[in-house]
C-alpha cells in the first residue's frame, strides 16, 4: 500500500511573464501546476501530464520546456514565459495573427503550447522548410485541425522573417538562452 | 516541396449559388474567426480554468480489473488524511441519483441493464468508477487514493465478441438472459439471385476494425455547484449538448428545469466524446449536492483512456457481386460489434452498428442488399458514438469491396465508381438500405477529384516508379454522410434530445447585434458562421455582431452539436430570426421616419431609401429612439427588436451529404511502413458558409480518420485490461507524418432549408480510412497482397507480404 509522501515545501521566486512571483510550493509540484494554480496563469494547458502532448509547453529562460516535466522548484530564480505575456515579441505577435488568419486553431486548447513551440522554431530555424516545420511541430498534439493550417501559419511567419519583418528584434543567441 | 498556401482570407465560395439574403456579403466567404484571437493569447476559459469559492476536487478510484465483485471497502485511513472532505461509495450516490437504462424504442429489441453513477457491488470494466474521494486539492485527493483498502474477487471477463453469445460464456448481466444488446437484419431480396447470375463475379473479404477513442486534448471535465440557498444546480461542463444534460440532471435527481443551469464555455475538442452522459458526470453532481459545495472533476489522461467512450470495434464479413461488365449488383455484410458492459446513456450503443447497416453500399445504384448486425456486451470500456458514427466502417468496407471487384474484372477504380454511383440527376432517391437521399453529387465530386489530384498523371507516375521498386498506391473512397438529422434520430425513440435548435437575435440600442444560439462552440467555428449568417440576414457588418452560446439560462432550447447539425439546423434558425428582425427593424423605421415600409431597405447597418440607397437612419439612432424615446413613437406601435426562431428539419430523416477522397501513399515493402504523400478531399456540404472553416474541419476529420486507419487502437491484454492507455503508447497522428490535404468544394444546397447548408463535420473521418486502405492495397497489388484489418500497422503489411 502506498502512503502519501510528506510534502516538504520550498520558497521559490520565479519571474513569470516579466513579473516576479514568490510562493511557498510543495517540492513535488510541477511548473505547469504552479503556473496555473499559484500564479493564475491559466493559458498553458494540461493534456497528458506525462510529457507527450505538448499542451503545457512554456519557455524557461527562453527555451521551451514541458511544464508537466519540470518542477516549480527547478524554476526558482529563473524566468518563465507563457503565451499570456502582455508584451509579446514581434514574432509571437506575428504567429498569433497568422494562427487567426489561417484558422490554425479550432478549439484552441493546443494553441498556447503550439505557439511556444512555433516561436522557438522561428527563432532557431529561420530557414526551415515545410517538411522541417512539420517535423518540429510534431512534439505537439492537435486533435482538431489537420495540422495543415498550423504549418501554413508557421511557414507564413518564416517568410515574413526572411523578408526582414523582424530585423529590429534580434533573437537571443543559444548561449544567452542557456546563461 | 509545397509552398505555404496563400492566406485564404475572404476567399469567396458563395458566388455560384443564388444569394439567400438581399445583400449577401458574409455567407460563403472565408472570413477569419476574430473571436479566437483570445485563445491565441491564452485567454480562453476552459472548465479547469474556473475557480469558485469553496471549490473541492474529486478523484475516482476506478476498477483496476475488467470484472470484479467488491467484497470490502475500508475508507477510514483515506478519510483521515488532512484535506480530505469525503470518501463516498456507490450506494451513497445511488440514494440521490436514479439509475438509467440506455435503450431507444425505434431500435427494436435493444436492451441494457440499469447503470449507476458508481458501481454498487460489481464493477464491469476496468475504469468503472467505484469510490469517490473529495478533497481540498486534487493532489490531496490523489494521495488519499493510496490509503483506500479495497478487496475484491475477480470474476470471469467477457472480452471476445466472437464467443460472447456462446452458451458457455458467462453472462455480464444475468437478468438480461444473454450478452446480446441489439440485433438487426435487413434483406431487400434478390441477393442470392445476384450472386448466382451467370455473368456475375463476386469478391469477398473480412474486415476488422480496432477499438479506438477520441483523445480530446482537453479531457472530460466539469464543475458541479449545488447552491442549497436557492436550491439551484449550476454545472460548468465541457460538453456538446447543454440542454440534454440539463434535462438528464433534472430527471436523475428529480429537479425542475428551473433549478438546473448548464454552462459550456470553451470546450477543448469534443468529437462525440463529450455528447454522452458519463457515470462520473452524475457522481460529481451528486457529490456537490451531498457536500453542498462546488466539486470539480477533471479526468487525467490515464483515466480518460478507460472512462471516455471507445468506438468502432467491428468484425465484418462482407461480399459484393458485379457483372463482368462492371455493374454492381449486390452487397452483403455481417457485422459483429462489441460495446462494453452497458449501452451508453442516452444515445445508446446500438446506433453505430445500425449506421453501418444503413450506410454500407450507400453511394451506389444496386438494389440488392442483405445485412446482419449483432451488438454484444463485453467487459471492456463502453463504446458509443464517436466522430463519424459507423460511417468510416461502412465506407471502408464498401470501398474496399468496390476496389476488390474492380481489380477482379480489370476495371479502373474511378471508372467503376463513375459507372455505379447514383447519378446526380436521379434525386431524390432511395438507397438499397432504405435511406432517403435528397440531393447528392457523386458524379460531380468524382470529376473534381480526378481533376484536383491529376489522376492520370498519378497513375502514370505509379507505373513508372514500380519499375524502380518504389510502390505507391492511389486509393479512392466515395462516401455519403448523414447530417441535419430530424427527430427520427433520437426523438422518436423516446430520447429527450432536441431535434430543433433556436436562435435569438437582439438589436442593441447602439445598433450592435447579439445572437444567442442553442448550438455551442467546440472549435468548429459555429459562432463565427452564426455571426456571418446574422450579419447578412439583418444587413449589418460582421464586426457589429456578437454571439452568445453554451448557457442553458441564456440561449433558446435546442439540441446542440452532434451529427453535423450545427450549421444546417442552428444556422437556419439564425437566418430565420435575422430575416424577421430585419422586418421588425424596418417597421420601426417606418414609425420613426413616417415613410412607407415599401420604400425602405436595410443596407449595411442603416435604413436606406429603397430606390436611391440614400442613408435615412443609422441603426444606432433607430436603437436610441426605440429603446429610450418611446414617447416619440405612435402609441399603437411597439418596436420588437428581439426575435427568436426555431428550426427543425422535417423533410427527411436526415439530409445526406457526399464527397470523394483520394489518398496517395508509398509503402516500404521491406519495413511495412506507409508514407502518406498527399490526400485530396472533394466535399459537398450544400451551401458553404465559410470555406476556410470547412477546409480545416475536413482536414481535422481526415487526420482523425487516418489515425484510425494507421495508428490508433485500444489494445487489451487477455485479462481485459487496457495495455496502451496513455498518450505515449496510444498513437495519434502528429504533424510530421501527416500529408498536405487539398480540399475542394462542390455545392448542392439542401432544399429543406432556406440556407441550404448541410453538415461537414464527419465526412473527413468517414472517407479517410477507406481511401488510405485502398491506397495501401493498390500499392501492394503487384505482390498479390491485401490488408483488411485496421489499424494497418507495418506488422500487418509485412504479414500480408508473407515477410513475417
Ligand atoms: S501536459 Fe505536458 S506534455 Fe502533455
Ligand atoms: S485546436 Fe483543438 S487541439 Fe488543437
């Protein structure tokens, strides 16, 4: 028979979408639950809680992670960005617009995670072609669309980028991201 | 590689049909859904996002085995855990919630056993809820699960459909006398004669379809809030048919409609999974009433695999007869399907097999048809209607038979279809199974399919590549899809599921239009097309329209979203309400302007002179006077600026639609892997209201159909437990393995409504498995190999090739 684990707590300080948040959280608590329950950031969703569907994708210090596989305590002292940010980058804004334009969402449940994954693609793989976009986006389930419109939307933003639309907004280099 | 397609904004598809309104500007146009912008910003409101004061969380202890007798439950340790509010067993719930039996009078002879929200002394499938734990947080409730002590005795499980009816097989519900839920047979006569004709050729095969499930990305969830102060129940539910649930809560808990409100805000995917009443829906409501505080239930992914409905476990022996010249003479099928231990409430688990009988052979002219159906109980997760209900099975069987016979007589797959579909000028027509077909366009769709995929070029490339040992296949599927159902679907069988839908349109004082519809939004774009229809019906810009759905307290009564009825039924109600509102606005203008009605028109948000289009009165000014300055209006005149209209389709049992899909695949004959190269869909949903929404609706459905054809299966171990009930092991299609999907439209509007819209939600799922299976078999043709069991895994392909 299982016995419940003791639930030791720890104080964490996380910058969520630019705002510093300090909370006392159970060490076992996942980042996605911390964001949803303790920070009131309901934009990122839970689809599987076992790291497969990508609905919980958020950025930790600029790199995408699965919020259901990272502990809140691991984010202590770090920066987390979700789709709810009130100051979206130009690329994120362009992706949000393109998703609406192309009908790249139906129920919208996968969309916050999709957008985070797409944003990293646009920043890291500016030359990606359609096949590479399909491959990259394969970490995220969408059960409503046929993916086609999502791929269209991401490709459209890549084109805009290649045409110089985001030239004044540099991408953080991989080193900076890790720092 | 393909380039990203052009932004489809404002692509117009209405132009080739006569307009349904005076100034049709929005209907038929690919207008983006601005209303979803909030979802791209994480500002949706799904059930799990809702917090209420005193909110408690429930988790269920579910049967870990397929069939068991519960001998002892010890709950004190769980109950003692700090934060646990209550630990509740089945009998305590049954004391306030009545059991149900899911049968329908028009499915003659269907039977099922009484079902309770939580198992009483026996659990009959792995996943059946047995004990509920309510706690202050979900984490504490889950901790407490580990402190429950449950003792049980395993009972023999009925799993195999083939032996379910054998006398030696134990009975799941002894009081029913056997394990048979429903049986149906249909015989038009002439089948044996057709097969016996001297010029007849026959083709015969057995088709197996694995169970799969919906995997809505947002799991099933609800919050039940019983307020003892005003004796009212509010249920926030991720659901497709709010009024149906309101009615069921009333009846199972003996409440009045006035006491129950069901609210469905954002719904994260539904596909038929969220149109059934689940035991844990009732249990959650019961807990809220017992504890007198709101209770939230959110299925986690592992429990959704064993508690969401499954679908489509069928084994069908089938054959077709045709003349050597290629005239199809007869179809015969024998369908055996397993549905779990209960028929699902309230739609029954008999409908799917019933549809297979209705639809098989449906596109074709033949008149001889014989079908047998047996629906049997098993100790597995209950099955019920999932996107396409019976369509993918009927279509895959029919189309595989047609391809099989075509190959036998040496005919091209498209040519045999062209020769045998019911011709476009032969409608209305009756199919061999007795289905009434109003107006279909098989010939036009086949022509269009051939054109868009450049069929001849594909065939030429195929034979070229075969010489280099590259095996590509082209698969065609012609389909019919049941949409816009009348009361013949459920109402006549005694189910209290509305066949009509309603719309209320209100002109606000500022000239803004509010639309309230009983059909809700789960991502299909219902709200967007209602805005388009309302804008055109009244004569305003779409930016001035807002739509309210998903609240039984606010919207007219209606059936909601299922059987592809939202646009055809709900949309017609919006149109009719809008046309009346336009007249009422003009009557108001007549009173204000003191000018003859006949000289007035409503045009682009203003009342204008009918001859000159001179703007006479803005709607905002009309609204101001009508609402705030009634003293200036004639005493005998009252402006009626809120109009409600309902619509039920009554001309046919269903309005059928049709389409053709073409799948292009490459099979690696060494590994058995299938690469999907491209997919084409030609669809006819009558009048297209927003082609961009229909396109992606089709694509989403096609991808779900491909999932069933190639990847998805609920695999059971020999003792009846699910082996792959998690997202890592249960495969669904991802972006990387899906092809680009080209969608093309043919429009044959239904005459049963003024709008002319038919449904578009299921055709994709209906046609894809057949098209993909045919394509694979076409690729395997040089080896004389065939596959007929879905999902078509690499292993099955290698077996067919004799390589393993
Ligand atoms: S919820 Fe984290 S990957 Fe599915
Ligand atoms: S839009 Fe519903 S899951 Fe992607």
